[in-house]
C-alpha cells in the first residue's frame, strides 16, 4: 500500500487520498458540509437533552434534569386529570345499584364505558378483547354460565374469583380425577366419555357401550352435572347437552378431563379494583349479550 501517490482520478476528476490497494485508489470524497453541520448540531442537542431531562444513571438513582420532568410524573398527572374528569360519573355509579344503573340510559352508558376500559385492562388477556373466550376461558357473550349469568352472580364471581385460595368466599368447584385416582377403569372411562359426547349429539367413536356409560355417569357424574347432564350452576358444573364446550368436545380432550380432572381458576378482584369499577365491570359483562 502506498500513501505517497496522490493524484487526480481520470474517471471522476476527484483527487485521491494517496492510499492504494492492489491498484485500486481511494478517492478523497469528504462528507458534505450540510451533513457535518447537521451531525454537530445533533451532538449539541444531545448534550442539551442530557442537561435538561433525566438521562444518566448515577449511584442511588439518575440525573433529574433542569426541568425535573419524568414520564412517571406525566402519567400520574394524566391519570389524575382523567379521574377528575370521570369523578361526576363515578359518583353517580357509586350511589346507584347495578339494577338501577341498567335501567338508566345515562348511567348505563357511563358504566359500560368505565367497565369496558377495566375489562380491556384486566380481563381481556384471558377472555379475549371481545369477551369471546378461548379454550379453558368462558365466552361471556353467550348464555352459557358455569356460575350463573345474573348480575348478582357475575358480581360475586368478579369480587371473589374462582378457586382463589386467598379469598375465603371464592367459588369452589373442581372435577375429580376419576382415572388418575383409580375410581374408573379404562373401559369404564371409554364408555362414559362416549356417553357424555352423545348427550350433545356427537357420534360414538370406538364402539363404546353407551348403556354402561349412562350407568357410570349416573353413579359418578350426575351428582354434579345432574341426572340429564344439564349442569349445576351452584357447583360450577357445566351443561353437557348444549354443544358448548369449554375445553373441547373431541374424545381425547374429554378423556383427559375424566382421567385427570381439574378446574378453571379466576382471580378475585376485590382489593385489586375499587368497588365502583367492579360494579361497572359487572354491568359491562352482564350487557355483553349473554347475561340473564
């Protein structure tokens, strides 16, 4: 490499830097002045930003900046302004019962707006943005309720949750593990699974004995699901005849439930959400379309 062969390139008319590699010369093409001045201005802007706003970590915290601004304070201010804006509506909701709210168009609109925001922030991760549910998470738009779809039922569920050990008033209900505990043998499980499927019109797969399955159901399952399999809301036992399946209706899924048992869980929102928000959330869920 030579650094003493500075000349003008014949093709571009640009001087070279004198650097050359294997006969290839490096052209001396510095950055445009406007680009350099823009770059220098950005450096000055960054230094000013470091001084004015929080920027650098230091022992025990970070530099606060000349303005004392922080995103946390701005969010807190925005929340306070929003609460002040909502205060009149919240006061009206606080003074009214759920039944009164649903009868009053003004209060109903306020509750649905307030409850909808609470649902999006707290419930949608499980039940879906449109409350359509998912496998293991109930659809709140239909009229199929494990624990009841009246306003009082919904409020009880929201306040105390499902199988939430931290709340002594939680709703409790779980399906026994008939296969895992040895209560039922493999052939008995096969028969009762196909009988359960037949309750909602599904075909008998594997040539199970439905008569025996019916008897097994009566002896082991009817206590919770009812003699006709229509469920018991007081126990959170689902209706097995309505073709609505929380976990799925295929043979493998139902067999797994019979063998291993289990039950869903929902947090208790008392203490996490204030009473007015719980009331608004109750109204919102009740008016989605499936409330009784």
